[in-house]
């Protein structure tokens, strides 16, 4: 008898090399991240602030007994205004051994996209940080900025992990 169950990783990438992404908006732009990094999506709740934290770290929440730092990607990426409305959501990510929440304007949908559809990001001057951009993809009339969310969240400039671990 054949086992019809699939692992989460097998569901994320099909035989053609297509992968599933969660798309969300920040300001007027639309972004995509690997669905396998997403643990859950929650409505925004005001976090407990942490003294001397960078402006993009809004604080922490208690998620079923786990203290989760909350990062506002709108502030980090300097896109749009950080207004907290009923449609503002927090995407809870599971990155390695760390759980982190990211605030976004809204979640769009889950899409399946082959790697061949993602084009490299254009070259910019050193003033524009593209280390976390996997590339750009078009889907119908939509332009998606594909982000390596693990690389971003584990980077030393996010102040979420010890610099010794990040190196």
C-alpha cells in the first residue's frame, strides 16, 4: 500500500521545482516569503515594549508561553507609515530555533511559483541593502519582492540574536 502523506517540505516544493510563498503587503509593495517559515498569522496586538530596543522592534508578546519579539517590517524597510489598523497582522515565523513575529500591513495569499519565475534583483549602489532580496517575480499584473526571511531575521543588524551566533 502506498503512503499518501506528504511532509510539509514536499508540499512546499512540487516536482517542477515550484515553491509555495506567502505574500503580504508593506506600504504599496507586495512581498513574498517561503511558506515553510510561517508558523501562524495573527491579528496585531500591542506588544510589551523593551527599553533601548531599535525602533523597528516593537516589543514582545507571550505566545502560549513563548516570549516572541515583534519586528515591524514597515519601519525596518522604511516603507509606508506604521499605522496599526484592524487589518494589520503579525506573521509568526519559525526561523531555526527562534520564533519571531513580523508586523505587515496585510496578508494577501499563498502562491505557488517556480524558481525560474524569480529574477535577480537589479544592482543598486551600496546605500541600498539588497542582501535579503532573493529576487523579483511577476504574477499576473503583480510585482513581488521575494525576501529571504531567514537571512533577514538572523542578521546581526536585526538585534534578535547574539552577534557571536550571527557570525
